[in-house]
């Protein structure tokens, strides 16, 4: 017993072999002939009820101590029957009978295997520990049994006990322990076993090689899988299925199809349901219509009634077909399992048919937690946070098992709702029931807090948490949270910290998040570094990463590299095309944007609503007046593309009409809109009136805007500035007073520049920077040089009622001028200056920077709320600014 406690310190089972307790009327006569069972399909116990219990037949019991071949054969036969008919009482009776006999290792092993097949692992273990000399079969059976019943650690302990007892492994032992390694992802032990397999000459056994391939495939070592496969002298269907599934797991779908074709051509194997299900995953990954050919092959070889294959086809058509295909498959099925019903729920959710998905759920004959989670995640996927939250409450009321997936789903729903109060309630529920210590749940909680504006709580969780298992996810969530809550500087600072501490692996998600922050801040150098990392890591094949790189470069005034990235991407989606068009618009390249639109049409890419907002806006930035083309495009949305124009589309069209001076037409169109115009539409018209100095229409637009009582301060600022520009100081003051009464605050103008991986921000007349004295001295010198070169300050851009000399003081210390000076002082001669301003650049600063580019010979890139400006040799890339 002491020895056993060393090998099994935590085992839950007793170590003694005791005679099982037998229920009354459950003992069987072991002398019955085999034919009496084969003549009926009912359970053996039902056939034996007419016989008296074994305990009442001393004559029969007295025969067992003398072990004859017939008696032993009867035991084997009855063990087989107990498994075949899932008869627990029969196997216990046979166990009781075997207990009376002298120890027979073969019979004991048969009993262990029978118990394991019935899922009675504790009973099998009792038999095993009661054996005086278990052999290789005993150990192998127990290792396999523990592995299949999710007791991998105990299986491992049995294996090491077997090794210490000196018993040599056979081919079945290797398969059993390799199964344990696969479940535990224990590559180190698996490699050691591989070496022993080679040394003992078991590599020629096909099923041993299959198990090794399964381990390497599960651990992501595809090269080892392919090498083993290529060196196999003999292969079976499992060999091909293993290598194909390993290739599919690594998303090498083309290679999977090559292997699939080789399997049929070289070895001539008849494919099975597992092969078909796996290759359909590859077809789905490629979004290829070859899946239809596989469907035809399924029908041809008679697998159209196989549930697992049809389930795989439903998954394929969900991704690459239409809901009609999915429904047709589902309705033809004579037999459906819970997976089939769940796949239908997922399909309806994918196509946005949430009500039909819920209808299918309610019709399900049987449900499990996965079915419930499919509804919950489907609601979240379709942005229906309220329905997801209500369904979660239903799950709690019905006593459904709440898995990690369930809880992350409801946290995602709270994130969609972005309501702090509800998020706190769910947060409390999770902590109350003890789910908060789970790494996945902690990560989801932190992400929810950032989405609901609870950054203080998120920071507290981040600083106090021990996220060893999901550290990279937590850091990424926190970085995304800062970016999402308009704190890009904190986001980039945290990213730099994570790299210094080695706390975060820059995976696809992290790359996408950091690229977004780099774009927001115009952090060109770091964006380039992430691009290089993505190239080295093979992330460019990921659409999300590629699209983020395009956007990053376009926001960092580097449209050439944005175009290059688009051209080298292996595939594009609608986001890729929209991103490229949006980049051209940021650079005011309307003709180039329309060229991309033309290529998009030729490629047969279906535009979405965002595409039309961008393309309509492109007509504002063309070299010639193409308003007629813009009108035709707007009308074609409904007639050709079947997309109803939204407020955003009308806003873009008003902006185009207004820019080209058609203010009356723009106003008339607003008044005739089939939908209620929002503040953004009138704001577009008001901005056009500012450009063309049209006070008449501007007053009417301002009146409509203020009547809507907008909830953002930008509208009041625009109206106030318009009055100030025309010298109507009283009206301007009244608008600003109304802002103060309503509690609105103007977001101060800010300009920033990146230097040595740090964001340096400046406000108007700012002296808070550590080098403020040098910056202001440099700015005074720069102003003097620009004045000599012909710069004339335009005090009309000072929207304050002050003296003329005071207006010049206001002008000279705008944030963009201070940022430009700092950039010139801190960068090497000849290097470009990159500035970002959070609001529109004023006309005087625009003129000033033209002269700065002349007197310094430097190229200056500036991005403001309207887009990019590139100043070089006294010219700017934008035309007709102010």
C-alpha cells in the first residue's frame, strides 16, 4: 500500500480488490448456453429472469473454483454480452464469479477492458490495482481508459509506473500513451516516445505512426507530420485523414486538396465520412465553389445520408452559399442530431435571420449548452446586445450549464450595449458565483469594462490581475481599450512597455490593434515596424492585418506604401477596397479614388453603403467638376445596386454640391429629402456656406441646426465661428453662451508630433512642454524668416473681438506652428516633419507652413480634420483650402 501511494498520491479509488456488491435478483447462471442469448435482441438480463439467482444454486457456484476452459470461455462470452447490451448488472455478476477463481491475468484484462467499454473506469481501476502482476495489456488498457475518460494525469501516472516496473511497451501501449500526449499537448514526452518507437522498431506499425502524426499535428508541427507521412511504408485511411486534417488546421487549404487528390489517385482509398468532413472545411476556408463538386461526389458515393457529412455541408453552404442551400439540405435529412440543429441556428445567425434561428432553437427535440451558446453568440454577432442579455437571463432561469463560452458571450453583449450600469450587474454576478478567477473570463471582463467606458475599473483589473495564461490577450485588450476610449497615447505607451517587458506576443489581433493606434497618432515609424513584423510572421495573408496596414499608411501621409500593400495582398474584401478609396480621399485625390472604384466594378466586387459614402465624397476632390456623374451615381444606388440612400449619403452629396458652389440646389435637396435630415446634413451645407461666404443660406442652415438642439459642441462652434468671421460678435457670443448653459465644452485645438517613440502635444500659446523656452525662441526666429520671405499674417482667422496687435499674438502661437517648430528643432536636416491636428487647420497656419517649407527646405506633412496637407517649396498638395 505504501508503494502504491507513491505512484498514485491523488487517486480517488481504493487500492484493494473487493468483491462487488450484487443487487438482489441480478445474478446469472453461467451455465446457460450461448444460443439462448442469440435468439433474442433483448438484454440478457431479461432472458435470465426465469432462472433462479446464482446465490440459490450452490451446485453451480461450487463448480467455479475448478477453472475449466468452458468456464473461462463462458466468462469471456458473458463479458462480451455485457458490453454489447450495455448491461451493468451482468458485468458485476461476472466480476463476482471471476473473483472466486484463481487469478487469471487474461481474464482479468478482459474484465478491465469490459468495464472501460461500459465507462465504469473506477471499477476497472479496482480490478487493475488488485492484480499481483499486471502485464503490458493491463497497463495499456488502463492508460487508454483513463485517457478516453479525461483523466490524462492518472493515465500518465500509470504509464510511469509501467516504465518503472520494467515492462516493455508494445505497439498498442505507444498508441495509448501518445493519445494522452495529444490530449495534454505534451510535445516533450511525445518526442521522447518517438525516439523510443524508432529504437524499438515500432515505426513500421501504421497505427503508431498515425498516433505520432496526430500528436505533431495537434501541436502545430506540420513539417514533422508531413515527414512522417512521406516515410511511412504503409498507409491506411486514418493516415491520410490525419495528414489532411493537420494541413487544414494550419489553414493550408490548397495543400489539403492536393493530398485529397493524391489519396484517391496514388493509394486508391475509398474516402470515408471523416475525409469528406475535413475537406469541406478546406473548401469553406478557400470560400471555393469546389465544395459543390464535393457535394456532388458525396451523393455519388452514397454519403448523402451520413449525418456528419451533411452537417459539414451545412457549414460549407453557410459560408459559401445561400440560406436556401442550407435549408434544402436540412429539410432533406431524415435523421438529425443536436449538431445538425445547432448548425442550422448558426446558419440563420450568419445570414442575420435571428428570429428564424430562435424559431429553430425552440423546435429542437433536445438541446445542450452548445445550442444555447449558438443563440447567445449569434445575437452578439448581429449586434443585438439586448436580446443576447435577455437570452442569458433565460439560460440562468432554465438552469442551463454556464460555460466559459456562455459567460464571455454575455460579457460581449454588455460590451455591445456600452451601458456601465448593466455591465456592473453582470460583473457582480460573475464574481459572486466564482467565475472571475478564470483567465478567459478575466480577459472578457476587462474588455467589457473598456467597451463600457469603465477605464478606471479596467486599469485596476489590469494592474492587479495575474494573467499568466492569457497575458498577451490582456495586454492587447487594454491597448484596444485605450484606443477605443480616445486615449491613443496611453495605448502606444502600454504597447512599448509590453515589448520592453516581453509580456505580449504581437499576434494578428495585437498587430491590427497597434496599427490602428499608429494610424490615429500618425506614428509612421512604429507602423512600419509592425508592417515588417507582419511580413516576417506571415500575417499579410490575414485580411484584417492587411487592411489595417493600408489604413495606417494612408493616415500617416504615405499613400504610395498603402497602394503597394493593397497590390501585394493575396486577397481583398470590401473593407480592403473601401480602405484604399478612403486613403485617397484623405489625400484629397478624388480622381484616384474614382479610378479604384472603376477597378472595383470591373472586378465584380459588390459595393456596400460605406463604399457609396466614400465614392460620392470623391467628387468633391476631383480636378474638374463632375457633379453630373455624382448625381447619376447617387440615383444608381437604388436602381442598380438596390441600396437605399441614408443620411450619410445625403450628407456627402450636400458636401459635393456645396463645394462646387451649388448651394441653392443643395438646400432644395435637403428640403425634399424622403427621410428626416439630421444635423450632419445641415452642417455640411453650413460648411459650404463658409467656403463660399454665403451668409443668406448660411443663416438658414444655422437656424435649422440650432433648432435641432444638437448634443455635440462642434455644431455650436461652427455657427459661432461663422458669425465671428462676418464680425457679428454679439451673435457669436450668444451661441457660445447657449453652449455654456447646456454644459457643452469646446474640445481645445491640439497638435502633436512623434519624437523618440513619444507623443509631444501642444495647445495654443502652450508653455507646458519641458523645452518650451527653446521652442518659443525658435518659433520667433521662424516667424521672422517667414515674414522676410513674404508671409503676411491673416488676422481674420482670429475669431475674438480684440485689438489688431493682440490678434497677431493669437495667430503666432497656434498649436500647429508650435508643433512644426518643435519638429524642426528635433529632427535631422532633410527629414520630413509629420504633424497631426485634431481640428481643422486655420487658413493662416496653412499659409505660414507654406513659407516654412520655403525657408527651411523641409517637407511638412500635416493631417487635420479635413485630410492631409503636404507642404513643399511653398506649395501644398491640397487645392482651394480656405
